[in-house]
C-alpha cells in the first residue's frame, strides 16, 4: 500500500525540521515539502526589488512580485543536502540558506498576501497526500486535518550550535553568539506575530530533540505513524 497521508512537522528555527522531515519522507516514500525554503525565496526576491514590509505603500510592488513568481524545487544531490529552489529560472538555493535569509523570511511570512500565496501553493502540492510538510504552521493552518502532526523543538543554545555547524559545512562564516541572538529574535517574532503564529497544534506530538539524535527523532516519528495499521508501508 502506498503512503497517502499528510504528515506535518512544525517547530522553531534550527530545530532540525528540514533534515528530519527529509529523512522521514524518505522512510515513508513520501514527498518532502520544504515550506521554509518557499518563504525564504519570496524574501530574497522581494528584497532585491527594494521591498520593505515595514514601509508604507509596499503592497502593490510585492503583489506584482508574487504574481510573477514561478517557484520550483530541485531534488537534493545527497541524502543530507538541502532541497534546491529555482525562482523564475534562477537557482537561489545557496542564497536562501543564510542566516540573513532566515530573518528576512520571518518578516515576509508575517505579510498576509505572502502567506495567502504560499499556503495556496502548499495545499496544492499536498492535496494528493503522501507528503511530509515542514514549516511553522503546517499543522495549525495549512493542513489542520493532517492525520499525523509533530512539533519539533530544542533549546535555543542547541539550535544555535547546529546552525553554526550547518553554515560552516556550507563554507559560510558563522559566529555562535550572533546566530544565537538571531534565533532568539526569530523565535520571538514567529511566536508573537498576529498572523499564523508559531505554535504546536493541540493534537501534535511534541518532540524535544535537544538531547537525542536525528535518527532517534525519525524513528520515534515512524513508530508513531506505523502504530496505526491502516497506514501504508514504510521503506526500510
């Protein structure tokens, strides 16, 4: 039987959502939906057009950018590589993985027209099922009816160390204290925005990954999903 359910994985920046969701999708034979990459892509393109969501009168230009944006995913080359993103024929995969892009994404994701556009695309991708959707409001807003919901968390200090290691692995400079403050700021912004704030869905399984490995998190998720005998087979 083919896996046809929607699995949501929400949580704050640096909690390991992308890596864990990608591995979980592989185990399930499902499609990995990296929604964070979508918001980062919007932010990168918008800033290049000198759009500032904190200034007056930015809406018409941002709407134009969103209406003309053609976004597609590029499968990762290796098992642990990030999903690539192409916007209007241009590969911005490297640009969206910086700490600056993460902070910009938080600002633009709080804009109603951006969320409306992205949520529509995300639901279109997930309408046939067989998707592991990673983000910040997958279980609360985008797929509230998903059968399996997880909220992945970790201490800010742990997330900062992971983020530094990730950036260094990609050949980028990273300073721990700077990254930690960025994570704390993004946590505050994401949890306190008026539109789709970061929160665990009431029926989500909450997993703190501070002191357990990636493989242990994935295994716990797989066991939760496969405990229901109606769910399709999992690839070993």
